[in-house]
C-alpha cells in the first residue's frame, strides 16, 4: 500500500516519510498532482541461515530424514549456487 505526498509535504515531513518507508510502506511523490517518483524500502540482505529458514517456511525446503532442517551447512556446493542463482 502506498501513500502520496507533494514535494513540499515530503520535504516538510521528511522524517515522517522516512519512518513510514522503514516500516515497509511505499511513498509516491507528486508534483502538481502528477506522480514523479517513488520512495521504497530497500530489501534486507539476508544471511544463509535466514534464507534457509525462509525457504523452509515457504515450503520450498523440506526437512531431512531426521525431521530437522539442516544447520551449519557450508556455503560451498550445489545448494549455495542454487540459492545464489535464485536471487
């Protein structure tokens, strides 16, 4: 969901605009009622373990035979290359 601000409003309330972006919102900047730009949050760079957990929660990575997700997997190898290619 995005909100819109005029250039003047965005300048005047810049701290509030940045706070909303940090919360994950997109902000549209308008000039004379016409959209001219968008401020969007940056994607967080996740580490290898966070990526494994996210894939598991999404159902793309299934637990092994022991019922647990792999811990401490080294980044070298096929799994690392597969995850890098998907970025």
